C-alpha cells in the first residue's frame, strides 16, 4: 500500500544560515519569514545544526548585552540536528517530531545535504484528505488487495476521517491486521471496528505452537 512520503509534503525552498551568520541576522530571518527555526549549513550544504526561537531566547537569557564578541548561529544552534530523509513516511516524521518536541524537520539526502524542510503544519495536511478517498483506499487496497476479502463482506463508512467497519472476514487472525492497516492509512483519525470472523484460526495456531514446544 502506498503511504505519503516526506518528499510529497516538504518545502524545497528553505531559508538557511551558516555557522558564521550573526545572531541578529538569524533573528531577522525568523521574523521575516515567520518561521520558528532555520537549519545551519556548512560549506557543502550539509546540516550541522538548527537554530530555533527557543535557542535564541535561551542564549539571551544566559548572556547580557555586554558580551564582547557578538554571537553567531554556530554559538547558539542545537546540534546535532534532528533530520529526516525524503523517502520516509509522514507517520515517521510525525513520530519523530512528537518524540523530540520539535516543529520543523530538515530533510536531507544520504550525505546529510539539505533538500527541503517539513513542518507540523505540513503533516496536518494529510488529515484533510477527503472521506471518499479514505473509503476507497480501505475498500480497494486493504480489504480487496491485501486481505482478499470478498466485496460486500465488510461495509466501510468514513466521516471526518473516522472509519467505521461492519461485517465479517473469514479468519479471526485477520481482525488485528485489518485494524492496524486501516489505522496507518494517511488521513485516518480513528477506527471503530465491529467486524467479526467466521472461523477462529487463532486457537489452532496456538495449539500447533504448543505441540512444537513440547520437549520430546
């Protein structure tokens, strides 16, 4: 099944700075473009850090205006930078942003060179997918292509990204797979499944596993 990649959502025209960029110029750049942070690049366009509003404010709080040498982006940046590759999924990006509590992710190639940037706002666009498109993907991709469920055995209803499933599949082992696949579709907010199974194949599988585990 096809998932939206970071490359599909990222912005490829990115404001950036170098380690030598003066502190005040970084602040002006954030204000000019109304952004919360910028990647810091070396002379080969590799991302060596990120300067955020938080970094600027933290530096200001630690130092007074009597500092002899004006600070630069290299002095205040967070390093190493948290980055992501364009072929990774939107779900991967969302998990990384949540885990690291960041708003923007520089997107880099295999040599850590900047190719774009993705923000939380970009990721939220995936939840604006039409309900009709989500229903089509559940019906055609999950039920028909992956699980081989005959047409009409499971009814799919989608309202505001919430998927409701009713009906029957052949095997009980298919139930958690069905729910997991639907939950990971782009645009799905939640899943309510009332699907049942005609055959409980899990007991047979557990019995077979127990027999193989016997020490004779």
